[in-house]
């Protein structure tokens, strides 16, 4: 499985980033600072909807 960060992270290794990986029928999500920690698997549709809301600025994110 190949985990990757957004190109917007600038490749920084000292900052907390979300990493994603393609899974069979899902998208894996994990914290880059804790690669052996908990992981989340969501459907592709749910992940696309989340990314769209982030791009639209419709979420209350810090």
C-alpha cells in the first residue's frame, strides 16, 4: 500500500499531515506523524465529498 500526502503539504516531514492510500473499494486515511497508529477507511464517495467541502470552504476548519 502506498501512502501519500497532498502536494500542498510542501513535503514537510515535521508538520502534521493527513496521508491517504487507495484501498480495495475504499480510501485509507492516517496521521503522518503516527504512521503505525489508527487508520480510517472511508468509501471513495465519502472521501470525494469531504474533499469537495474542504475546497468549497463549507466546513468550519481552523
